[in-house]
C-alpha cells in the first residue's frame, strides 16, 4: 500500500504531534526521515513543475514509508516559494522543487531575498521540459535551415509568440536570434495558451513552445515542427531532429525542474535523498507520468546539478544582457 501525499493542514498537525510526543532533540538523533517531508513548489498546481514534484513525492513516500506534502507557494516568477524554502530549517524535512526561473531571476530581477547558490543545496536534476520550434503552416520553411534563411532575407518580418516577457519561451527565442544571427520579432502574451492561439490563427508565425502546449497541434497537423531545442531527440517526438542535427550547432533551450534543500542540510541526509530520488525516477510509472505531462525524467548527482545551475545562470545572464530583456 502506498503512503499518501497529505494536505498542508494534515502535515502541520502531524508534525506538531510528533514533536510533542518525543523528548527535545530526539528527532535529530533518529535516522532520517522520522516525520513527514514537505516539498515547496513555487508555482500553482497542475503545471509541469508541480506535476514533477507530485510524481517524485508520492514515490518517495512509498520508499520512506513516511507521508509527504506538496506546499504550493506561487508568486513573482518563483521568488515567493524560494524565499520561503530558503528560510526553513536545514534538516531535510523541507525540500524545494526549483525550476529554470531560478537560474534566470538573479539577472532578470536583480536583487533577490535569497541567493540560489548560497542559500540552497542542490540535490538532483529532476526533469527536462523540451522546447519545440514550431511554425504556422503558411511559413514556407520545411526545416530549420530554411527557416533561418527565410528570416535573414531583407524585409523579413517573422515574429514569434511567447508565454511572457522574460519567460523561458522568450529566452529560447532570443537565444535563437543570437545563435542563428536572425532578428525574429518577439510578441509576448500572458501565458503559452494565448500565444498558441495566435500562432494557430497566423497572427504570429513561430513559437518556441513547451511540449504540453505544442504536442496536440503538432499531432493534429495544425502547426509544423522544425526541431526540438534539446541536446537529444525527445521521446515524445523521436522523429523530430534536434536543432544541432537540423543545422544550428550548439543551440539548446529547454525548461527544467530540480530538487534542492536549504543550505547547511547535513550531507548524509542529502546523500540519502539523492539516492532515493534517483531510485524513484527509475520507476516506469513515474517516468510515464512525467512524459504524459510533457517532461522527461533526468535525475543525477548533486555535483552535476551544482555545475548545471552555474552554467544555466551564466548562459541566461548572457542572453538577457545581450537582448536587453527586463522583467515584466
């Protein structure tokens, strides 16, 4: 029988009862975990980061035989939830499901109430959310090389829609402009859905779209897909070439989710969480649940995540500064 993911109210009540029933300091001496574990998600329920956290926490609850709780703390592009998580006790009982926003916000927003590198201990990469380069059927480009050539023609006015200024799909488009030497015009929307609606209607010609938004329309033939912007082909559309294969070497853009703990969490606890997290993500049911949500499971080591985060911060800082992107 699986251990359920409990509500925040049940979590708080259970934690207080557990603490009251034991002498002071007993929890610290017990083998971890000895009480429910909370996962702070800095975005609303039902999104890809939330789905990743729920899939992980439910499997970990089975492994640990301890209840887990999802605590959604949305707001300010992930800043609200990160601030809450950074201030929690470094004991392994509060974990944080961060995302690409946390490598972008230091440059995009400037002064933050936390430092994503100093105030958090990386545990593992969790999942990658592929970005597909898609076009309206009227665009006379059959592949990525033809799109680049078309965009470079004098008088070209190709535009791409994004989920919002400074968001991942916007940054993917600006990175494309930098790498391909194009000047695609950015049109921001309040979310991926309205951007896709205008792509379907031809008001914009292109999108650097997340998988959940693009897949239904790719499969129906309403839009055409030219490439996937990740290093490897996506299991969701294995016949679609990567940007590297399609003629734009080195171009990579995708969203992601990763697991963190507050800084100074004991290393043995981090080691155990990492090992169990990797075990959870090997489960076929967990991997399929992520695929259904437009995510590809990709756990790893703590050091790999630390190096990846540093590289992402530097990469997106370069794009934001070069394109003159501001928060908004």
